[in-house]
C-alpha cells in the first residue's frame, strides 16, 4: 500500500511538472516571437516605414524567421523583406526589397 501511494505521488508530481513546463514553453515561444518581431522591425526601418511582421512561430534550429512588410521609405510602394534573427546573438538582419507583385502579404 505504501509503495502504491509513493508511486501515485510521484506520478502526480511528474504530471504537474509537465504541465508547468508546457505553460512556460508556450510563454517562452510567445516571447521569442515578440523578440523576433521587434528586432526585425528595427533592422528593417531603413527600408520599410511603419512595418508589420509575420513571424515563423518557431524558426529554424539557429534562427528566427520573419517577413517584414510596409511602405518603402520615401515612397508609396509596398515592399517586403525577409528577416533572419540569430537566436544566440539576438541580432537581426534583412535581405533586399521584395516588391508586392513578387510577394503578397495580406494586412
């Protein structure tokens, strides 16, 4: 009987810990997406005015990935750029301009 109670208590502890880990994991991914969005908007500000991002929820093993879209700085043309965020260094860099005709991003 004592062994059964010990096993039950251990099982409850493991399940509770798994639930906490899942919640913190969800929070961590949400924070990651926010970090990628902010870094990509900042790195694209010389290309795109008032940009908006679409962030890949998890990225690759080493990089966060996003598309930044908005009006080209100094123009009325809508453009996008692909942003790569280094997960370790926490820095972002962008590719070149992609026209709205080549890549359509819904608002």
